[in-house]
């Protein structure tokens, strides 16, 4: 096969590789843009942190309640032990006992409320766990096609790179360098096919003599308008 025809094939391969790369990036962006799993994970983490705080608050109330109960028991024993005779001291103990009982009552109410909050939040925490589980499953199903396409594109890219290497090795260095330069300057299109005596890329008219020269394969002919390598097909 003549070098210009090989260049044309090389260009087709490069165009296909570029298409694959663009599609690969689109799929990557699509997958990375999906924040549903991340949001579900954050929601569960927030629920877990609140669960820890509620449990700590409940334990603190329980400990304080136990301390007040101990004080009440000690005061109660002193009050009814018969060892204290002074009216003033007995009155102080009675006042202390009454105060601690009122504190205990308030703490028991706080403890009950804290227990209710913990139980309610435990239900919410379980819901967050289930939500994350279902969200992950839905995300996997949603992106399974994209992941499968990425895998297929990778295989296709490897095949095309092998083909490109084989084609490029058959093209003279000078012509290959010209191709690369034009590819860079002409938006990826270094070779233009002649269609009905016109340059397919820019539409410029190609004289019959130039068309004949291109078909004769005696030399590389550039489009007089856009400067691309002409290929007669």
C-alpha cells in the first residue's frame, strides 16, 4: 500500500483513538459526578456521631443519678439512725434529703427523655444504614453499563494502538513527521480525501492535473487552499 494511503489509514485510527479517549473521559465524569453514595455515607456518619453523643449524654445522666441516689441513701440512714439528736442538724439533713430527691426526680425525667431520644435515633441510624446499602446497590447497577463500556473501550484502544504502531512503522520518517505537524496544526486532520475534484476538508477545487498526480502516487500533493495531504482513494 502506498504511503499516502497508509497515512489516511493512520488518520482514521487516530480519529478513532481520539473518539475513544473522549468517550472514556465522559464516562469517568459521569461516574465521578454521581454523589448519591457519598451523600448516603455522610448521612450515616452524621447519624453515627449523633448516636455516640446521645449515648454519652445518657451515660452521664445515669452516673449523676447514681451519685444522687447514693447521697440520698447516706442522708436517709443518718436521718433515721437515731445517732443525730440536734434539731438543727436533723432539719439540715431533712432539707438536704428533700433537695436531693427533687434533683433525683428531675434526673430521672432527663434520663427517660434521653433514653427515648436514643431509641428514636437508633431507628433513624438503622434507616441510614439501609439507605446506604440500597444506594450502593443502585449505584452499582446504574454504572454497570458505564463500567462495562469503559472496559470494552480499553480493549478497543489497545487493539487500535497496536494497529497504529504497525501502520506508522511502514511510513517513511519524513512523511510521518509531515503528518504529525499537519495533524497538530489542522485540528487532527492532516490528510484530506479528494471527492469530485474537491478537497473534502476545505472544499477547494482540485485541478484535474493535480488529481492525476495524486492518483499516480509519484509525489505527495498538498491542497493549495488548506495545505493538507491529498488522498485520491
